[in-house]
C-alpha cells in the first residue's frame, strides 16, 4: 500500500520525518510531499497561483528516500499526489506529526486535518496525527499509535478519516486510547494581541476552560490518546431552508 506523508509545518519539520520513518517501518511504500514552509491554519486550501504549482525534490535530514517540497498547503500536496504527480496515487494519506493538539471544533482550520479530510474527499483514506507541546516532544509515542492506526486504515473502507491526538508523555505513561467527540473548543484559543488601525496581530493561548467529559480535548487532558472518525463536509437535508426562497409554506 502506498502512503503519502505530509504536514502543515513544512517538509523539514522533525515531526514529518518521525512519521515517515514509522510508516516505512510498517512496510508501507512511502512518499513525502509537504509544504516548503509553515502552512499552519491552512485547512483544506488548494489555492494555486495561476493554476501553477511549483515543487522541487529535496533532501530531508533523517529521511533517505524521495521527498518533495511544494509551494502550497498540505491539502494541495495531497491533491497533487492523488492526481499522480509523484508516481502512483497513494491509497492512504498520513499527516503530521503536528506539534500541538488539533482537538475540538477548531479542527476545521487545521492544515494537518485538512490533508486527511482532502484524502477522504478524493477517494483515499486519511490520518491526522498531533501531539501536545512541551519542552521535549515524545515523537515516538505519537508515531507508535500512528503506525497502528495506519495499519487499521489499510483494511478499512476507503474515504475513512481519523484524527489522532496524543498527550506528550513517554509510551509507558500513556493511559490508553479513547474515542471522543469533538469538544466545543480545542486546547488553544485565538485572541487579538494587538490592534491598531490597519493591523490586527493574533496570538494563540492555552485554553484551560472546562470541557465536557468524553470529548477529545478532555480525553487528552486525562492522559489518554484521543481518536475521532471525521467526515468531509456533508449536506444536511433540511427542507426548512427553502422557506427563504418561497418554495415551501
């Protein structure tokens, strides 16, 4: 099975190397295609200037096989891969490891998750992997679970997407894995740090507000890894909206 590994932190970020090596250890055929630089918060953007997508083959420290740096968001890396730009289209897209949790409804904005959802929308399957931040990040804790999830995805129906969030602890300190719904908010919140005429400066701050038990944010706070099955956007069939157009009384 062919796996495309990407991220939203850039092709040279340490998390993507750890993840690509874990996928190779699981005997997948791995290709690394990731943004040239930081693309956090890009969601599932596929914007391309004048329909041109520039990329180059690069050498990534710690990774001996092919890697490509693309001028675009992770979702665009996925689309290019699925269209056959880098050889046979992948069966599975694995995105991460993102340093920082992607939990709660704010996952809508995550480039890490945007890659996994794009894979599902385009007929493949996707896995987004994130780990909590800290002075020393235990990449191996996340990649061990990512490897297990990817092996499971290999036998799951196409268009399956998983969001995996892992506490930043040693493997033996992990309390287990729990399935969770999306919390009302994530582990971080966006605020305005400075606002002057013509300029808004944003900042991310830790969010310590209480969250409902059983949600992804609460699960990770409790020392467990959280796994959630996601779906690409779907339409809710509710005829009441037709009132706006005079179609129903």
